[in-house]
């Protein structure tokens, strides 16, 4: 059924003030209505028909309910918004046939976007064999807003390149949830190997903004083909990414700006006010021996990493690491329970990692960050609450604030003398 409506634009704004380590929706401001042409659908057939027939500059509103997908929702028309009617992410559910089900009946992606300025909002997408959201070709300026994605066979948001170092630019992912409810996939998808997954995986993208999201339970078993998947992976010529105010809970790696020595795998960008927490004993002893850090800056010159709180609980030897001679990298005002290192030489890195001889190339980071935090300092790491206990605040040395991190995780303005980590203590 189609209903043609004219709706006046309105905005309600405000920050999401808290994150919890569960799959509940993130508190999101109401999304602006930007199109005068609005089409409502209440069946999956109408959804496919609307996407294939409406003109540019249209909003498609999906009525609350559960929709069994019959294939990817393929978007080739520019300037479309597809959104749930309700403001919560869990009232509209687009469901595939199972992330590990080889009989997926063609539902290998939820949305397959090959158009400019597409917005996906206010819904849940889950049990997809490969990607809940896939971006290709001309998918400039996608916006993913207030979307819960669960149980993806590969990457949750996959942005493919058009050519070497060139991909989808100006993507925005905000107020969304990406999670595995009972662990990552257990089967090999299309020959990629078991455990081939990421939250946001962008090849050659410029100017992405990833903020106010939750990434939950990206931890693959020790016998998987892929052990070190970053929940946010920006690489292959990506640049100027901003990743801020996100919660990463029990992920094998949280954020990677660059991953290989590619000659500028990533350039520039900011990582700030993120919360990273790993449960005690998440890694086996073998896994710990092979681990590196939660936040990676590998072949990403000019990247700034500010005011993040990282609680590894002994699962990784480092909290934040640069590699491959990344130049002009700034690591400042982070609050962590493990060293922050720049380990461009393999032998030096091994000496630091396995013999705790890190002073030679971590002293500067010691001076600019607090790297001796304890899990007991925080309100409730088990739920992702990394605010400092009042009694622990006196143990944390104040730092000089940085102009690229004027606000804390809650939107509170930082003073000249600031608290390290994501939360500014009053």
C-alpha cells in the first residue's frame, strides 16, 4: 500500500549521553525530514517496488513490523531516504535467512547501494549471509542512522573501492549498533575463510564520520581463519576519517586506520572519545601471545588519537600502537591500562611485546597519556561504563586539553586542564 504524504521538516537534536554493552538502540535525536515526497510501505513487496520506481528526492517510510527479505534491496536512484516510521531502531525488522545459512535464497546483502546520498535509518537489519549494508560504485555520501545490525556473515557495512585508493567518500555512520548475539560466523563465506568480519570496512574512502555507535562481540574463536578483525577498518587509501564517541565491547581490534605497509594505507583523521573494553580472560594464552593493540595507526601519517579510554584487562600487550613509520602521529590524553607504543622496527617491537622493554619507544607516550589505569577505577567495565569512580579520580594526573578534542563523550566542554580519557571529570 502506498500513501503519498507531505511532511514538514523538523529537527530535534541532542547528544547520546550513555552507551551500554547490550544490543539496545542508541538514544538518537529525531532525524530531519528533507523530502516533500514521502511514500509509506507495509509489505516487503511494496518496499522492493518503491525502491525500484520512486523518483529522486523521495523518502520511503516503512511501517512497523517484521519483513522477510527476498533478496538485496538494491538502490540505484540518487537522494533516497529509507527509514522506519518509528524513532526507535527496533520497530522495523528486515531479516535474512541466517548468517551461516548457505540456503540464503539470494539474501546475501540487506541493502546494496549504488547511488548517491542514500540514507538508511530507524530500523534493524539482521541474519544476513554477507553484508547488511553494501556500498559500490557511485555510492557517494551514504548515511546510516539509528540502525541496529546483527549477525552478519561478513562485514556489516562494506564499502568497496572503485579503483586503487578510490572508493566511496563522505559516509556517515551514527547512533547505530553492530553486534553478534551468539558469536561471529562459523562457516566459510564465499571462500573468504571463517571469521572474515568487520563492523565498518572502507576501501579508499575520504572524509567518513563514525560516531555514537556500539560495536559488540566481534571476537572470533582461536581456530578461525581470521583472528584480528578491526570493528572499524579504514584502509587501502582512505583518509581523514573521524571516529568518535563509540563503544567497542569485546572486539578483537577496535579501530584500525591503515593495516598494511601500503604507502599511505590511511592518512590523517582523528580517533577521539572512544570507549574500548575487553572482558578479563577474553583471549586465551595463545591469543594473548600473538596480540598487539586495540587501536592501530598503521601506515597512517598525520593521524591524531585523543582522549580515548581503553581497558584491555591483560588481553593485549598494548592499548594503542603505530607502525610502518607513520609520521606526525599524535597520541595524547588517552587513559589506558596497557602501553602505547610506536614500534616501527620488528625486532624492537618483539622486545617490547615479549620482554616488557617498552621504555625506549614509549616514554613520550607515557608523558602525554595515562597508561597505568586499573579496571577497578571505572564504574562498571562489564557493562561498558568507563566513567571514573570518584575515589579513583585523584589517582589520575590532569592533562592539558587538545584543540581537536574540545568536548568529552557526553558533550561536556573540556577545560584547559582536562581529565585523560573519554570523560571529563567535573
